[in-house]
C-alpha cells in the first residue's frame, strides 16, 4: 500500500472507534512532555536537559513506530534539536523494545512458507537488535554462514496509516505556533516522510535497493554491502549476509578494536559524496546504527559496511552536476555562480532577482569558509541559511529533504567521532581530484568551466587552488598529487583531452597576437607544484594506460 494522505484521512474519519482512543493517547502523552518543556525547557542545568531528553525518548518510544521514526528524523537535525538531546535520541536507532518472539516466528512461517527451524540451521530465541520497524536475528543458514534476518513488527501498515493521518493533522495545526523556518510547509515535510515510511515497510523494495547499492560499490574494496538472500526474503522478512563489525558510534570502542576513526570517517564521507555526486543514488539514513567498521584487511583501516536500505533516494543528473559545480564555485568564492546554482536547483525561483542575493550569500557563506576551506561546517551553514530564508525568497524544494537528511546525518556521524570534523575539508579535495582527473565527460566540462573564463582566458589561480587542496591532503599513502598528476596528463595527452588542448591553444592568442604569458605561468605552476621528478613519474604513469 502506498502513502495517500487524503484516502487515509477519509478511512480514519469513518472509524472513530480507532481514531478517538488513539487521539486521546497521543494528546495525553504529548501534553505531559509539552508541559515539562514549557516549565523547564530553558534551564541551563545539563541534568535537567538530560531528563527532558529521556522523557522525549520515552514518550516517542511508547507512542510506537511512527513516532519513533519522527524521533529518528529529528535526531539527525542538529539545527532543530539541542545537541545534548541528540545523544539520547540516537537510542531510537536500534535499542528499542523487542516484540514477541512467537509473533516473529509466525511472521517468518507465513511469509517464507516454512518454520524458521526448517529454513535455518540455527535460529536464536531472541533478536540481537530491535529497531523501529523490525527486529533482527543473527541466524545461520545451511551453507554455514551467518545471516541477519529482519522480521517486521506486526500490523505496521495499519499503525502507519492511522498514525500518519494524526501526525499530519497535528503538524498542520501546530505549524503556525512553532518557531520553525523550514522553507516549506510542515505538511509537505510530513508527506515526504510518510511516502518514504510506506516504502520502507516493503522489504522487497529494500532488497532491490540493497542489490542496486551493492552493484555501485562492487569495485570498491573499502565499502561492503551485505548480500540479500532472496530465497529467505519477502515483503515482511529480509535476510542478508551478517556484517561482523563494530558500529561507527563510539570513538573509544573503535580505538580499542584498533580501528582508526579518522580513516573510517574519510571512507564514510567519501562514499557518501560518491553516492550523491557520482552515482546519483544514495543511502538517506547513514546514522551511526547503520554503519559498521570492519577490520581484518591488512593495511586497510577505513573499511566500512552499510546496512538498512529502506530509505534510499535518487538525484537527477542535472542536480548532481549542479551540486558538484556548487562545491567548486563555493570554494572559488564565486558567489554569482553559487546564486545561479541555487536558482538552477530550485532554492530560488527562476525569475528571482539575484542582485541583492549575491552579496547576502557572500556574507553568509564567505564567513563560514573562513581563511581555509577546512572551517566550513554544514551545521553552521544551515543555521545561517535559516536567517537568509527570512529576508530572501529562498525555499527548500521538497526533493531535497532526503538529500539534506543524508548530508546532515553523515556530518553528524563524523562529528560524533571527531568533534573537529569539517565536511568540506573532505568534500573539496574529492571534487578537486575528480575535476583534475577529468575521468568523465561531465567532469571535463566542469573542469573547463572552472579554469577558463567566459572570454576564454585561463584562470590560473583557480587551477592553483585545486592543485593546492589536493596537495595538502595527506592520506595513508602520502599525498594524492601523484595519481592526480598522472590522470591529468593522461587527460591532456589522450583522446578525451581534445577540447582542453584546443582551449589551451586558444589562450595563446589574444587580440589576434601570440601571447604566451598564460602558458608560461601554467608551466611555472606545474613545475612548482609537481617538480620535474614527480612530473616525469606522473608522465610514465599516464603513458602506461595510454599504451594499453
Ligand atoms: N546484515 C547485518 N549484519 C549485522 N547487523 C545487522 C545487519 N542488518 C541489520 N543489523 C542490525 O540490526 C539493526 C536494525 O536493522 P535495520 O536498521 O535494518 O532495521 P530498521 O527497522 O530498518 O531500523 P531503523 O529503525 O534504523 O529504520 C541494525 O542497526 C544493526 O545493528
């Protein structure tokens, strides 16, 4: 069944015996919470705040899966929820009360056609994790390997249908009283939430998502996606290979397992950026309960695994490219281009006058960039953006709800492990490397857009800043400049570099005269950045694949 607020509202209106007791239960539970918030919400005492956070957690847990999901969504919004509450809310991720084991066994039998003990070599008496929509068992199949069997909570369709109508009505009624500036109506946000929730309860969808996601990362040894056991999966039971890892939750725990939090954050964030900016298909719920650190591969300290593919989303090719360009424009401090990017993405109306917006963007975003790109923080940006939204015609297009959620979750996860983490410090080198390597047609076009001006002249300072940022980044194998030099040379000399060579040649001709200033500066920049030895090494590296 799909989410349909109109149909479900009519359905509930005709069943007052279902609606009325539930409304009373919700109002009773929430009024206690609201009263405590009104009385003690402004207290600066950390103990009081902790108690309030616990009360919120208890209230949401008692109200069931739909409300738990609301809490989970809030737990990834440091812009809406106090930081000291977030820790408590993350307990909603997989530390919830389990449902009856007998009910789970009945669901398995009804869904898969045989009892659990006939299907599995070993099936435990209690789950290892109970999450909002299902509980997970660690079982063994006849081929001897371990699997995760997720069994859905009973009656979920009914519960979601009933509670979504009530949450939507409550949200729409309360919206004018709430000090929120979300950029679009609370009703729209709730609808987006409801749609994805109804998709999440069809585990066949989740199995397809997991397979699609696994195919994208098939060549990446640093990212593991569990394999779906189709014969042991259905709409309400999902069986996948077991991930033997440590949750990306606690820095100390990771360290005690000799796992390197910095390397894990890097793999996590880069794989997140790949999803958004390369694949156009992303995990919208990368919270610490859904990501594991894996050990055991020698020398590879940043190996992560994802679970829970219930909430995935796609991003269109044009949005994906605009976002990539926006990162570069932001770092180049080209705020006119950033304003145009916002317009293209739908954050500003197509006919909006950009003249007053450009300096405002510069003030908000320029300040956050600070002296170095490393000081950029998505949370700081969202805070400042909400100020802009009051004064300028900004709005957040509904299709960006899950993208923002994914980025904020990802950043929240990284901040948990490293409070100094800055997302742009990883995002920029990643984008810079892709641009300089020019390995796809779209990246080559973006590279040219960045390093050539509208009149065809070369913007050497931009090329310099791209090279600087890649050069500064230190990884376990040293700086990333050498592979980039190799890829860049391959591009320049190879079949795909035709356009780039033509544009470079054109910079030699100014006012119908030969002018080699730009070219000399370019050669000097290359010499400074790479040095002759590195350049020669890069050349060899680039010629090798060319010869092949
Ligand atoms: N393949 C796996 N290997 C190991 N543990 C797993 C696996 N799949 C799930 N788990 C564990 O079970 C927990 C719940 O699973 P999952 O997140 O898929 O359930 P959910 O009901 O969709 O949860 P959520 O409330 O996050 O939406 C995970 O956080 C993880 O601890």
